[in-house]
C-alpha cells in the first residue's frame, strides 16, 4: 500500500510544531487559505527537517 503525507489545515487551538498525527503536516487554516491561490495543484513539495 502506498503511503502519502497529507498537508492540511488544523483548528486554531491545535498546537503546532509537535506531532499530532501519523505523518500528516498540519498548518494553520489561514495559511492554507493563503497558499490555495498561490500554489498550483500538483506542485511538488519537498519536506525537510530544520
């Protein structure tokens, strides 16, 4: 089975920067809304650690 990493919004009360699920990237809903019009569908995303 293929494993995907999903990037999705989270409630404002959710703590950011700490694992909250198994493999998903959580972002603030306002950030998702802003990116929606800026990034075309199927844009490649590189996920790295700081």
